[in-house]
C-alpha cells in the first residue's frame, strides 16, 4: 500500500488542480460569442458550422480565399471537435467551442503538473510549476498597456484573456497537449 500512496496522492492532487483551474476559467464557459472585434474566434466557429452543414461533403471550402480545400484551412481538432460535441450534445457550436477551450485551459495546468511530477519526482515542485504555468504569464499585467487590457477582464489568467480578446483558442488547445505528449514520449 505504501508504494501506491504517491501515485494515489498525485492523482488526487491532479484532480484538485483541475477543479481549481476549471473554477479559475469558469467565466469562459458562459456566453455564446465574443464581443471583441479583433478576435478570430468567429473563423473557427464558421468552420465548425460548415462541417455540420456540409458533412460528409467538406472537400471544397468556398468561404476561405474564394475557395480552398477544406483540409488545408486550419488545425483539425479545434474545428472538428466543437462540431462533433455540438452534434452529440445538441448544443450550439459556440457553447461547444467555449467548453472545449475552457477544458483545455484547465487541462494545460494539470498536464504540466504530471510532466513535472514525472521529471522531478517531487509533488511540491510539480504543484508550484503547474501554478506558475497557469499564473505566471499574468505577470505581464505589470506592463502598462497589457495591465489596462487585463483590468477589463478582472485580471483573469493571461491565456484566457488571449483566448477571449484575440481568439487564440486553437493555440491554447494545442498548449494543453504539449506537456502530455512530452510525457508520453518520455
């Protein structure tokens, strides 16, 4: 039993981190669309809607550069997954996209925790590293213009602000899987 204690404890700690990160990014799960005109979130939502409307005939995408092969438009997961989730759960594409994005934001900190836990074999260091991964980019709030922007978001974590204000959801979804893929390669 003693040899399994660190494994069980790290599992419980990972679950607690996930719950904390979900709580931290919970505002992202609310609402349908962004109000920020500079965000490119609408592109991913339109691509997912195109999949729902045209599947299985999604070879040619007429709305991208006056016509383009659909498989060349963007990364497949942030486009196909919201469409699949929306279809299965019967929710709007924007709700599915925001749910996926919020989950990825929370999962990024947890996957970083498990990578660091494997590399350091120290749960405290892994916990600190995971919290730093989520919270440290927000140090940029000390920079004048970045701080002004963040103030309008109640100083949420920077990755969440980037997702909402700029529409960087697919990159944040990718960031969530980098530590996990590194762990699997190790």
